[in-house]
C-alpha cells in the first residue's frame, strides 16, 4: 500500500506544439510517470516517452470538452492515489493561461506533493518561429500577452489598454473575438498596424496569415484560418526578415537594402 509520500503529481508544460520543444526535464519526468493526463494541444509523439504509463485524454477544445475543469481536478487526484506518480501534461506553459495554479491548489489540498516543470509558451515561441521578435530596440519596449476569451466568454478589457500602447500585443484564444479586437484597434487609429495570425504554430499543420488591422479579417477568410492560433499585433511584425518583403509591398516599411 502506498504511503502519503509516494503520491506525486508533476505538471509539465509540453511547449507550443513541436514535440522537440519540450524541455529535457519534462522528458525525464514523462519517462518516470505511471499515468499521464494529457491535453488536446500536446503532440502525441510525447507520449512515446512513457510506453508503459496509462494515458488519459482530458483535452478541451472550443465546444468540445471531454471533461470539465472540476472533473479534471478530481481525475488527477484519483490517478495520483491509484498510481502514485502522475503527470499532468499541458500545452505551452501550465502557468500561462493553463489553469496550472488552480490544479496545483486542488491537488495539494489532498496532501499530494506537486512539482511544476515549465514549458515554452506559444505566446513567445510561435511568433519567434516566424522571425517575429516581440521586443526590438527602437521599435517595441514591451509586450502584452492577453487571453482573447475570459472565463465569462467575453473579450478581456486589457485589449482596450493594450491597443492604446506602443507595445507588441499577443492574443491567445482570440480567433472568435477577432472582429471585436479589430474594432478596438481601429477605434484608436491603429488601422495600419502590422498583424500576424499563426495557426498551429511550430507544427507540420501550421498556417499563416499576415496583414494589417484593416485587412486581417479578410486574410483570415482567404487563408481559412481558425483556432488554435496566436494573434500578434505590432510594428515588430513587419521587422521580421521572413515577412519584410510582404510589408514592403504594402509600403509599410522602407526598403533599406
């Protein structure tokens, strides 16, 4: 019979999608797991690191929830009591819009020890994969990372504040609110601000769309873009070497070469 000390849950950030972007520490923890509860957005290739562990899918996508968050919390605790060494595998980083802290609080309330292994957040890694530097000297001194949809299913009020700044704005889970986002930026005369949408970033199914605030909705239709996607708004988008020629064609950047 397992003692209290035998029970442990490790929250692992799986990274933005590319299975090679999980940390070495995360892989080592997977290899020791007895049971893995994994999300929809993680690469299934990661499960190969734990061939004998029990795998439980608890993924949530828009409109398709296998389990509620309360049910997931209960299942994590049940798995820890039953198997001892449990892993909760979450996309991106578990503490950036991943509800990781909520899960930790619930698990520890049962006297189960926990560990968090950070993951590479899609908010930074996905733009970087397209050469978009969220900060750049002389262009952007800071960046915002905002959820597009709050727990009340509304657009975050922080978008209003971000639209008034010169910072780069990264919006996660915002595709269903794109029209509202565009309207806010237009309200603050940001029509020509470069904008990128990257769907399934860093994976083989990646799809891209680039434009400005005034054109990005049309681009989404043309490219058939949808969730999950990262929205990047700001002058740094046109600074990307990969995207420079596109924005030069829009006369939004001077060709210095």
